[in-house]
C-alpha cells in the first residue's frame, strides 16, 4: 500500500511537466456560486475580471465590446423609454373604466386607503429597483435580469417565467378593456352612436365571438408595432400619451364646467339594473354636491354587472382590480435593453411616473366622490364619457390608454422571454427566441410567441376575471425584487454600491412582507397556486439549471453569516461534553486514498473535516499556478464524491514542513482540527480506487443524468487528467520514514490526537451486514487509576462511527480487553463506564497467550518502553488475538504504540505499528492527547 499519509505531488512535476497550464485556464473559469461578499459581482459580468469566459465560451471582454457597440443602437431616454410607458401602463383601463367600480363599491375612504396601500407597495418596490439598477449595468429583461443576477438563476428563472406570464395576462386584460370600451361606444346602442348619430339599433355586433374578433384585430395592431421595433414603440407611446393626457384634462375640466344631468343611459349589457330598478333606464349626475360626497364616503359592496359569477364584491376583490392601476412600474425596466442609460433612466423615470399617476388618481377620486352618485358609478362604468364636454375625447382616452398598456406589456413580455432564452436556463427549448433582426436587435420570435399567448388568453373574455391573476403575478415579482435588494444589502456585498441612496434594509423587508400579505388577502387560493408554481419552477431550475457565470448573492449571504458566527465561536470556551471529531486527514493522492477519505467522512459525524495536501516545491510563480490548478481539482473531487470536507493545500520545500504549516494553520477561528489522521507508511505500489468513484457516479441512467444536468461524470473525467498520477515504482517514494514518524511527533507536540489508518483499501460498506462489528482493542487499560485519554478516544471514535447511517443500522460495538487475570471487578468497572457514557457495547475479557510473559510485557508497555524486544512480542500476541476474534469485524480501533521522542527509534516504532496491525481488517491506531468525554457529565 502507498503512503496515503499525505501530500506529495512530485509525480505531476516529473510526468506531466506542468501540462496543467492549459487546465488551469479552464479551472479558473467562474463556476456558479463561486463568489463571496468581498468580491461579489452584484448583477452583471461587467464587474468580473476581463479574462472571464462566458457560458458559450466567448470572452466576456469581447462580449462587452459587442454590447457597447449595440448600445449605440439604443434609442430611448428616460421620458420616452420609462416615464411615459410607466404612466400609460399604470393608467391603462383602470383610470377610464374602473374608477367608478372601485369608488362605488369601496367608498371614498376605503378607496383612498387602497390607493395609499397600493402605492406604498409600489413605491417600496421602486426603491429596491432603483437601488439595484444604479448599482450595476442593467441589460435586457428588466426585473428578470435584476433578480437572476442578484439571487441566482433559480430565483431569477422562476420569477422571470411568472413575470413573463404576468405581462401576457396584463396585455390580454387591457385589450379586453379596449374591446369593452369599443362595444360600449360603437356597438349596438353604443353611447357615441346614440348621441351623435341618433342610431339606437345600429353599430358593431357585441356578442362573445365578435368581441374576441375585435380583440384579435387590436392585438394584431400591437404586433405590427412590436415587430417594427423599439423606435416605433416610443413614437406610438408618445402619441398615445398625448391623447391620454388630453382626455384626462378634458375630464377634469368637465367636472367644473357641467351641471347636473339626468339622461345618462344604462349600458345594454347591464342586466342587473332592470332587476333592481324595474323599467327605469336613466341615471343621474349631480355635479358638485356635499350630499353626494357624504353618500360616497362609506362602502357598499354589491354585484359587478360585468361579472355576476363572482357574486357580491369585497375589499380584497376590489383591491385586486384597483392594484392593476398601480402595477405598471416595470414598463420601463422591461425594455432596459433598449434604453440609452438604464441605470439613470429606470429609477428617475419610474419615480416620476409614480408621482404623476398617484396625484392624478387622488384628484380624480376626489372629484368623482363629490360629483357622481353611487348608482351611476355602479351601473355604468363608462360614465366619464357622459359627463364630458366632448364625449369622443374620453373614448379616445380609453382607446389610447388600453392600447398603450397592452402594447407595453406585449413588448415587455417579449424582452423578458428573450433574456430567459439568452441565459439558457431551460436548456435549448427557448433558444430560437434569442434570434434578433436589424440594428435594433428586435427579438422577432419572442414577439411572435408573446403575441400568440396573448391571443390565447383573450378567450377568458372578462377584464375583472383576469385582473386578480395579473395582480398575483405582479405581487410575486415585486416581492422577489424587494427580496433581492434586501439580500444584497444584508450580505454587505462591497460591490453593491447604488448611487440611489433613498432606500434601506427595512424598506426592502416591508416590501417583501406587504407583497406576501396582500397576495393572501386578495385571494388565498390564487396566492397559493402562484407560489406553488414558483416553487416548482425553482426546484426544476435547481435540478436542471446550468452553471452560470454571474454568481449569486447566496454565497455572499453564507459568507456574512459564517463570518459572524465564527467570530462568536471561541475555542477557549469549548467544553469536553461538547467534543466532536475535527479531523485533518493528510492525503498524498485521492486516487489511492478514496476509501480512507470516505471512512473519515463517516467517522467525523458533524465535525470538521479537512483534507490536507502538501505541494513539495520551492515557491515560485510556476508553483503558484500549479497550486491553483490543483486546488480547483481537489475542490471538484470533494464536490463529486459528496464528501463534506474542506481542502487545505500547502506549498513547502518538504512534506514535513508543509504538514507543520497545516497543523498550525488548518481551520479558521474556533474551527480547528483536534485530530490528525494519516495512512500507513509502506513501500508497496498503491492501487487506484478511482474506478469505484466512476462506477458510483455512473449508476444513474444517462437519460436521468441528462435531465438533471448532472455533470459529475464529466467533472470526474476532467480531474482524472488534472490530479497527479500515483507512483508506479518503489523508488518514486519521496517520503522518508523519519519524516513520517516526525509528522506524528509534530502532531503530538501540537496537542493533536493521532489516528493511523491501515487496510482501508479493503473496506466495502456494502459488506457491513456480513461483517457487523466495530471492534475496540484498548491496550493501556488501568482499571485502578482510571482510563487514560487514548482509551477514551478509542471508545469515543467507535461510538461516533456507530451513530452514522449504515454503520448504525448494520454494526455493533465490541470491546476486547486483555487482562492478566480477570477478577470480575474489571468487567463491572467497564460496564459502569459504558452505562455512564451511554454507549451500547459488548464487553469481552480475554486472557493472553503465554501467561508467564504477559505481565512483563504489559508492564513494559505501560512504562513507555514499548519499543523494546519484549513489546514486539507483546504486539505479536495482541495481533494474533485480533486476527482470531476480529476477523469478522468491519473496522478495528486499537491503541497506537507509544510515540518515540527520539527519531532514532523511528524504525522500532514503525515495526511496532506494522506488527500490531498486519493481516487485519481495516484498522485505526489511535493516540489520545486530550480528554474527549467524561463519565461525570
């Protein structure tokens, strides 16, 4: 067996000639999650080293140059790219067709509460968006891009899909609102036709399928605008914005200009009014009236005449509709890839839009509460047209607002889909949607799919049916944006330096909580389904998601918390009753030490496990490069072998010096190894155990590994080339016996426990039931004066191993004690110890062969003259007993011969270990240097 003891890399130098230079370049490529709070790239690759390679193998420096060239094609500024689209999306159908519904149902006080609550959630989210957008470059995809670059691909992808669907549903809802206004004005008995053409029975047909046809035509117009590109979108939205503002101005003017009137007709599709009011067909408008205001103060929830299936409305149902009038804040962020300066335009433009729209909403709600009776608001949602000095202006405003909101959501959905496709989070399924056309890089396939999905959604037919779904999707998106901002702030990521300072940690927390609470207040069923869908998408991406180059904030959060608690973990305050194995395993090469590594992983059970390795070379740039490549290879080995271990590599002129460095420095803070473990020293040619790892990794069917994107086999093949090869000749042994024993001496001097492990290449955990014992063979048992540290450590390690998984279910502990003459008290004392320490074990008292000599040998062993010829005979006899009684054990724990103070006794010490442990099952030779448990606690 080879010196599994520890750290030798000489073969890589002699055989590979630093061929790893090429592999180092590959190993330096960023992996998902390879970031801490001191170097986190908060949102984008732009803050990463210029040598980084993206997921497609393209250097990110070249990619940035291409993005910079592409940026010259971006046309939209703050006003046209953010403020106007946000205003139009916020107004949408609500401001013209649903203000009366909200105020009539909820009353003035509750309506204002809804307005404040809605904008509170929106403003908290805007603060988070602004902080994220001003901390790093924001590319196409808006909210998806922000979340994915902050919280990682799992959160980003799941919320990105939900936000994409939200835009699809919102676009359909606003088109349905457009059709509702179209039929109300130009349908059979439409208000405009009646007033201006005097035609009561002419106009557009208004059944379900005709409405669907009208919506299809409007959607086709939106498609044409989106296909032309962002420039056309900006021009169209500006014209629409002018029309909407003109309509709103005329509405506000009309409140002060027109007096009372009593000739407002009931819409033909209001089938509730005749039931409640008989043959009455006209509604009244009072103009400014204090009595009207008093009557409108309180709530009066009743049935919505456009959607009677939902029954009597309530606060949550009305708020779900009202919140659609606040939820257009992402309109600018959605097209961030088309903005000239997203980091400036998004925060400034969105805040400006929120201020403008909230002011207009508050003014309109107040004017309506003073002038419009509740009956008019509840039974004719198009009443603003009847009380306008020029009714067609209101019709124009409705058409413009709903058309622009639908257009904004359609183009936003296509950009989110394009961003998802670019990141390849869903394999190649979305790849066609990355294709773009023209200088503006318009994603035509993404636009076409978004158009098709909106077309399907139009079958739902009613605005108030879709509105709660839209609200749910947007609230989830807003909540996760706030969560992303909170995580970045909480992690204290130094690269998170937003120029927008009007935010704090608590605003993000309030944003998250308010979104979640509102979701369940509006509809627990919809909220549960929405969150369940997001969780399923999250799990899918967790399993199937590809490695991404941008990192995520989870590593920064872990770093922040680990650092905080490590500072609190004080080694000086540790107590023996909380002792646990904290093992530094010194390994030469994982190829020949796989069994040893896996066993130590079981033996540490919840304790610290450090894999130590020494690179015995003089320090130089070449050695440092080699060290980096080897460290990455070792970390990958730990990852694919599922070993819960840290990796510590040391560069030193000799193995012993490197090991001394590891003994002194391995671990961090209060987490320091208390036990050093190393393999047994011999000159035999080691055998590679890597084939066992390859077999284990290949057990899963290829189709299953492909589905979950399991790269373990590919990673194994890579490290199989990167790790040093095992030696092939005896003369390649570079560790001397004196250095080997010297390492054991050094560990003892440093106060470490010592475990020498032998024969672990023969350990097969599949055979635990066939070899169902963990045997303990203590040598220095002093029943009269108490048990020493070595005995207690041997017993403790056996107990800890027996508490682990397969060992617990398949094995039992046996204790074999060799006594000169059993009097009965020895067994009683040992059983009392086992009872007090809560260890379940079988006790076997054995008499040694050769009774005359045993006392002398035992005494020589106890007085630390264990390297004498007599002790050699003693070890031979104990070895025979172990062969006889423990041949069916899976592992043996026994005492290590006394460690010599003088290296001139190194050969005798080695012979004693060899004699004691030869021809046995896997054996651990143990030396205890400190108390590990006490029967009294």
